[in-house]
C-alpha cells in the first residue's frame, strides 16, 4: 500500500511540474495542486488510518501541516489555489474532500458537513471559471474539462450503470423492474446501491438527469440528452422495438443524445470510443 501511494504522489508532483511549464489556466492549475495534496493525504492515511485532521469540519489545508510526516509536509506548498485563496480540507475519518471556491472565491452551495460531496453534480465545470472545484478522496469530483471530456465522462457514467445492471441480472436472472417510459436513474438506486455500484450516477456533466428504461425480461436503456439537454426521440413512448433498432453510432453533430442499450452504446459522439 505504501509503495503504491508513494508512486501516486510522485506522479502527481510530476504532472504539476509539466503543467507549470505549460502555463495551465487557473482551474487546471488548482486541480493539479489539489491532486498533489490529495496524494499526500492518501499516503498519510495509508500509514495512520484514518485521514489526519479534525473530523467533520472544513479547515485550511495548511492546518494539516503538523499532522503530516515531515517528508510529506512540503507537498502542501502554500496551501492555496491558483487565485491565492486557501484550499479547504474536510475528513470524515475514512473519506476526504478538498475544495476550492473557484475564480470568484464564493461557495456555490452550503456543503453538508456529514458528506460534503452529496448533491454536488459530478463532472467537468468548464466553461464556468467561478465553479467550485472538488476532489473526493483522490478523485476529481468537479473540475475543468473540455467538451470531449464531458462526453467521455457521461459515457463512463452510463457504462458504469450498465455494468451494475448486468451484475444485478446475473444474480436475479432478470433485469430491473419495469419503468414507466424513461425515468431518472435515481428511481432504481435502491436496487443497485451499494451492492452493484457504490454510488449510482444521477446527473450528467451538463446538469441533466441520466434516464433509464427497463423491462425485466427484455433489457434496459440508458440515456443522456447531451450538451443541448434536449431529447432527440420520444423516449417516453418507446418500448423494446424502438430501443433495439436504434443504431446511430459516431454522430458528428453536437448535442446529440448518448444512448446505451443492454450492454453497449447504440448512439455516441464521433471521436470518442464507444468501448473503454
């Protein structure tokens, strides 16, 4: 464990070094700083378990310096984001959050001190420079990203939901309970969490709900409306014949829907691989 975490820490520092030479935008720079700090905290927790720091409160990252092993303290640097404001740290003991309020220095929301990431849309924040930046444990929860990054993010989410449903079907010999047309994925969360997926994606990178259609004997479909947030088809009226005959791969137009049907994508954007 220590060796793996040490490698992650070195890799994160190397990324920051490359990014500094490339003069990244402030949001990218901030997330890279946060990843270095997250790696240091992860390494510390790998030895002490739980994470260091007072549980259940946000505090400045620099307040953790004395709690770290001497060889890791320097990775906190000045503990500030690229706009010169203090980075904030939270721990619940076995979970960790790093937070920057973005370019405007103002929080986007009131963060729940029991689990600060709950209710925060997971995905890229571009093009909003004022959006808060969030790392949960060592993963970027909210951060900068291009249009293609958002598409990849959405496709990864849909694929992970599909994997969870397939695992469920192996155990029960049928797919999820029938839905009335398409419904938000939140409606099936109780059937999948936490056994088949730790946290079911509910919202796509553009802030719209992921949707699901399901039939226990016939299969399932998962949909994101894409960057324009508008449906291309009357999904609410669709049954198996419509879902099973849709095949419009590598669509070149922006804003097209992403559609995953019973094990694979049947509509996805050009330039992004349908398989991981």
